C-alpha cells in the first residue's frame, strides 16, 4: 500500500470569510431543456463550447443531502468485516445535481472514536476553499457526535466521487459517487450512472497499513464494482455481482470512477467497444477503445452501444499486477445483460491484446473538447523540492526538501491564512504562489520504480509532458490543447510536467 502523494499549495489573492447559508429548498436533478439523445452537446442556453472556468449557468436551484457516517459491519463480497459507511451503504448515496446548481451536504459524524471530513474530489471549490473537506488543511475534523454543513457550487459537470480525507476512512467505506449533469461530446440514449471500481480487503485499511510498515505493500483480497463482487472462500462462493440491463440498439453512458487505495484497473466489457467522452471533469473529443486504463482517483465517462448478439456479457475491472497485488485478479466482474430475466453467468472472454502495465490512456487520445492553451512559458522563478519516502519509528514518512509535513487538527492551514499568518516554516510545506491569475509550472519526478497518481485540489491542470527517465530541457512540451484533468499518473522512474492557472485562492 503506497501512501497518497500530497502537495500543499497556498495561493494568494485573499480568502473571504465563510458566509452563512440562506434558507433554500431542495430540488432533484433533471435534464436541461435542449439536452436530448440526439443533441447532448447543448444545455439550455449553454453548450459544450461554453468556458466553464469563466461562465456557469445560474440555475437558482439547491440540492440538499443528509449524510451520516457510522461504524458498522459490512460484507460487500460476502465476507464480513468491520467497516464504515455513509447512510449505511458502501458506496454511499449518489450526489446528483445539474451544472450550476448549489449543493448542500449535511454530514453527521456518528463514529464512536474518530473525527472525519468529506472531500469532494475534483470539485474546484471556486472561492470556497474552506469547503474542500481536508482536515488540518481546510477545516478541523468533524468530532464524533458533531456535524458540518458543506455548501459548494457545481461549476463543472461530469463524474466524480466524494470520500473521507481523514486517515484511511475512505478505504474502509466512506465514499460515494458525484454526478453533475451537463452537455456531452457525443450522443447517447440513456445514462446508466456511476460505475465505482474499488479494491477491497477482508482486513481494515488500518490493519493493512500496520502490515505495510514492516512487510511492504500487502496483497488485497478482492475488488468491487458498485460495491459488489463474489469471493471464493475456501471453495465456497460468497457475495453477488452488480448487473445492468440494456436494450438492443440503444447506447448507454457509464461513469467510471476508480476509488481504489492501491489498484490501477483496466476496464472492459467483453465484445463491446467503449467510446470515451470525458476524463475527470473535462469533456474530450470522443475516441474508441476496447479497454481503458484508469488509475486511482481518475474518472472516465464512456458510451457503450448495445450492438452485439443479445445475451450476457462480462464487465471486467482487471488489476494491473505490474503495480497492484490482488488475490482475485481474474474474477472482478459485473454483468451486462440484454434480457433482465436472465440469471446465467456469461461465457464471454476478455480481449486478449492487453499489456499488463500501469499507465494513463494515450495522451494523444485525450483531447479536450473545449480547447485551452497554457501560455507564458518563460521561466521567471524556480525552485527544486525533492520528494522522497522513508520509514521513521515504523511509520511511513513523505519528505519534501528533506522535511516532513507537520499540521495540526485544531489549526488548519486555511485558518492560519485567514488569521494573517505569513511566516511559514519548512515543515508547513507551503508553496506560496504570490501572484493571482498567472500560469505556474511543476515538474514532478520520481526515482521509485512504481507509478503513482498525482491529484491537485482546487484546479484542473494541463499535462504538458510525461515520460520515463529524468526531465530535461530537451523534452518537448505540448502547449496546444494538452490533456486537462485533476489526476494524472507519475510514471515509474519518470516525470510529469503540469501547468495550472492561479485563479482560485486558498490552501490546496
């Protein structure tokens, strides 16, 4: 199990004090006028070419949810263990809204002995940094028996997930999907909704972490598709599989989300072609593939046409053993049926031309539908911050510039900024970007022989280059509408070069 790769960034420009939420009514998400199966690119008075970084529909609608986080026992693959859940389920309830809606989520912490905080993965939190849900960075933990109300605006559209950002709670069960409806870059008939890909162990994530301190990355027992899978327990098959039914001749949108702690998946549906239409919260020019790579934290929206012989087909999420270990690697499956009355297991076979590797989808295929080009490549200031990992007192430690990060639950970074703090220490790990509305560039390198996902809060970033070896000025940077997202893969023993625009002040 490899610890999350975290950067703490501080953007200048001023943090406004949180405003009290006014009384609003709840409303359920519904399709916008003009968005039909034959014209998914339109959305009321907006369309796929609307720049959502600067323009967002003013719907006047608030969607409201009540979440309770509890200790419980769970058995998503038929093997019982202690875990955590949101409203009693894994995954938790789907947050569903329209582009431009305001989302209000009341979170009650009913756990017996732990704080918590909920992060809304990929949501930019424009000028609402304190709603990002990261204990010690943007908030104090929600204490047991206490609650917190999160309020944020759906300024983007697409697919994502929410999860606890406190310790390892997310991988004990505190997570769920987010769906923000908006335009799409290809037409489809129906939206099947989220397809959550989650690795799973019959021990708690905390027990696995303790094991990893001395033994190295553990082998996980299983993985789940939308919270379900089967398991061969000494010859006894336990659990059940997630199923979905399609109608011949129709096309369907699936919203893939990798919520795993340590598993890079290849996703496929036997005999069917996937049309990829979005990466993270960014619509892209559609391209076709038989299978796709999806790393931890990443999302892809795909369209599947029900154009094969009517029958039953395996949906597969295959852990890539080049960087992930799993005891059930060939049996992480769900079922696509053309007949809802069928109960038979499919007899189909997987595509055989795959390579076992942990890489992003080809960057040449990931072309944003709304072109955005980073500018100002002239270097005006630079600094090197080596990132390493070590074990100190039987605890994993990440080091940046030879210092470990030290933050306090009761004094989160955002609160320090609000209080006027400017004398940051090396252990605060604050990278202060003092100028708003300018492009900044990061070269992230690793000497480790395994790839690792990289996620930035509060912003999308532009992926200018990635490769193995050491970055040098000889590397060609792509500034012509490069891939744009919030999670990318740092290659094993390699580098990734990203750019982002400092238009959203806060501690990220």
